[in-house]
C-alpha cells in the first residue's frame, strides 16, 4: 500500500510534517510495509513559507523588521526555484507576535511586511508570492505601502499615524516616493478568503474581534476602511473595495492590489501546483489530508478541500484527519472527502488535546489502519 499524506498544520500544536509523521507511525503498527509520501501543505496562511521551502528544497533569508506594535522582530522569507521569493505577512505582522492582552487593530501596522517585500526586491527577486493569513492588523496595508515609499496624508498634509484607527483621517495618497523597484515586480497574493474590504462581510466585522476589537472598535475600523477605499479611488483611480479578497488580512489584500499591482489567487491551488501535487498522486492508493478544525468554512480555500478536489480527479480515496469537527463539516463529503476522522477519542478540554496532539494523531493513524483492515475482511 502507498499513501500520500498532505495535511495542513494543527495550529498551535503540530506542524504539517509532525502531523504526517505521527499518522505514519500509527499506521505502520498495523501495516508495517506501507510506503508513505509526506508532503508539507499550506493554503497561503501561516506555514506557507516553510511548506514551500521544505517541499521544493529552497532556502531562507532572515531580516530584522518592524513588528505589529512597532517593535523589532526577526522574520524570514523563502527563496524557491532560485528566482521566486515567498513571503508570509504573519512573519512580520502576524497575530502570533502580539500578546493577547496587547492586541489592538487601531494601532497595529503592516510596516514590517513592506520591509520584507522591499528586502526581496533589493536582492533582485522580481517575482514575489505572499501569503496573507494570520494578521494582527486592520490598516488596509497602509503600513506596508509606507515602507515602500508611499505617503498617506491628512487634511493638513501631515502623515497619518500607523494603524486602522487612523484611516478615517486619510485625505491624500502621495505616490511620488514609491520605490522604483516596484515597477518591474510581479507580486501574487496567496489568499484563502473572499471577503470585501468593508461591510458586514468585510475585514473589520469578520476578523476584527479576533485581533482585539470590541463592537465599538469594529464599527470605527469599518468606517475608516470605507474612507480608505474612497481615498484609493480618488488618488489611485482604482475601485478595489468589493474585489473578493480585498478584505483579507485586515485589508492588506486591497493595499497590495492598489500599491503593488498585485493579483490575488487561491493559495491552496498555488501551493499544490508548486509542489507538483498531481504528479505525486499518480501511484498512490490513498490520500490523507487534514487541518486543526474542519467545518463549513473549510470549503473556502482550505487545505483538505483543495487536496480532495485534486485527488478525486484521479479517483483517489481521501481521509481527512482533524483536531475538531464543527458545524457544516458534512459538506466536505460532497467535495471529495470520503471519511473525516477527529483525533479526540475521549472527553478532553482544548488545552489538554493540544498538549497531547502528537499521540492523539498517532492513535488516529492506527485507527485508520484498523478501519482499512476491517474493510478488507468485509470484502
């Protein structure tokens, strides 16, 4: 038997290759002669750089950049195929960099993300892929654009402060100082959401609360993003507010389109292509995928659905291993997943489950093997 494991990480508890290794360990207890292919997997969010570098034999570049609250942080990006720089905004502007009690999208900035882009451009990389999941910000990408030389001015001609709380002051965008390196750049955004910039489905209402925004802050941030959109329309002659994905990463999707000429593409499809996933599928008997939680939102560009859709084109059975199953998960059965296996097999709170994730995943690998053995006996 030959099995391809292509799972996302289980956020906060197990990386993508750790998930694969533990599924393998459990499965081998029942089928010791099984051959495995373990592909790291991501959808454009956290872990994308590591997935692509490890999956293609690439390398890393490390830089000191500005963190979400203005502090200095060490961030990295990847170089793959010798000519492509792969960035994650979460490395410089991610929620994981801000303590829970300090989360405040009124002041957090994407400036460090812009510094990473500038670093790649200065090193001669004209093709840049950037994953924009896991942000701590709601500044519309203004911080990113400032790092690339743009000016954002209030009615008196003064530079507005950092953060989403200042976008309501924005009157004029000054593009005169933009980096000339942007002219020849080809930037592709790996995006797994389709939210517009503002409104009930926009950046502030949908993602603001997890970044520390209360109801009053959400309303202010949304109003400010509307003003930001109007300023882009006046100054950049672009209407990006309702483009799907413009609200990703607190509006960074919009900022990258407006100030870097970026195009947005589904992250999971780009990762699958770059890792030559379809070629790996050809001679396997089973595909195992997964992520930390599977629910109705998993259809929106997440790893299990992306993997399952590709696998079904080659008539491969698919099992999805997950830390938890939420409302709407059954829709995955119509999209190529044949079996969803949660790793929690007894009453556990979230902390305990995360602490024991590796052994729980290993046990699930063994349980999957026993299910297959039972199927063989029934046949």
